[in-house]
């Protein structure tokens, strides 16, 4: 296994090294071609911690996960997670490693997911319930929970 911190380039600078060892579950070009027209990709500090939340609170199905990347499904919605270190060449890298707030102003809405069950699991897991399960005037029963990286998930069903 190659250490992220130990590898250096010929010029002596830290090289971009992913933590995955071995092959992913599907070749990247095949996965890319299979993605829907709109896809959510969340940048997270720690893939295993993010996956634990996704599974325990949102009842996500994990297709694949390693230290760099995960492909998951939450309530029928396909999502990708990338670890911060995989964005080391991206302009967002500095704010990510500083720990700046993520996702402020965006809600990740997944309908067809039982809000009461998610609220119960969120409280058991110790997650921040931003809005308890509530029946809204627009005809949905929904709740909002913040994940460990600060993203706001709104889940619900028709009332």
C-alpha cells in the first residue's frame, strides 16, 4: 500500500497518490458511461465515516467503497462520494482542508424515504436533526438531517 504522505515526485514535491490498492469494482470509463444525466458528487473528509452515516441513517446501499471513492444509492438516487485528498489539484482543495463549511444553501432531497424512520436512526446515531419529521402544507411529510460533513439531507414521503 502506498502512503499518501510518503510519496514524492521527482521534483521533491508531494505527489498526488490515491489510497486505493487494487482495482475498483468496475472500470472508471464504464461507470462514467452508466451515470444518469444529473449526478450528485459529495466531497467528504473521510469515506468510511460518510458511508457509516449513509448506511445507518439514510439506509443507503453501497455499491463500492474504498479510501478515495464510494458509489452509493439513497432512496433510488445514485450518488458518488470522493475523499477530499482526491481533489488536491482542484481550486476547492484549500477550503476543504481548512474545514470550511460545506453544502450551505443546498438541500439534498430524496423523496420516497420514510422521514420518521430516518429521524429515529439519526437520533440513535447522534446526528444533528435540523428539522424533525413534519407534515407540510405542500403535501409531504419530511425531515432534515445534517451529515458529518455538513450536508443537509431532506427526506420525505407523500402525506
